């Protein structure tokens, strides 16, 4: 399953659209997500951002050995993009360490 988190852009063909971080996380927990594309600003920061999903993923990979999907950041927020890309890199490093340990 390909999951697309965004509040404004149209969902690409073949992707499942979600609006809020908790929806994306629920699908990730199901273990069927192969690809994840994230916007940062979702219109209500109290409900979270795309970065919220990355923080969940980072912890899941580090603590539970969760295998992350392919991740794309499609936000137009330049400063948030940098922060999100650093989180993606951290997730990749953690995943590589988990693979080496097994």
C-alpha cells in the first residue's frame, strides 16, 4: 500500500490518501505500507504534522525493529523539509543497523 499524507494536494493514482498523522500511523502499524509520501503542514498543528509520523517511525525502528517503507517528503515548507529529510536519514541509518544485527 502507498500512503499519501496531505491536506490539500490531490492524491496520486494508486495511493491511499490520509489527512492526519494518526491515520498514517494506523496504516503503518498494519504492516502493509510499502511507500509513504509526507507533507508537513496539515492545517492543524495540534493534530500533528508529517514530522509527527517520522518521529513515530524513528522510534518504531529503533525500539521495535519496525521495517520502514520507502519515504518521500513532498512538503513545500523549506525549513520543515530539511528537518524531515534529516529524520528520514536517521530512520534509514537505524534500519541499516537493525538489518546488520540480524
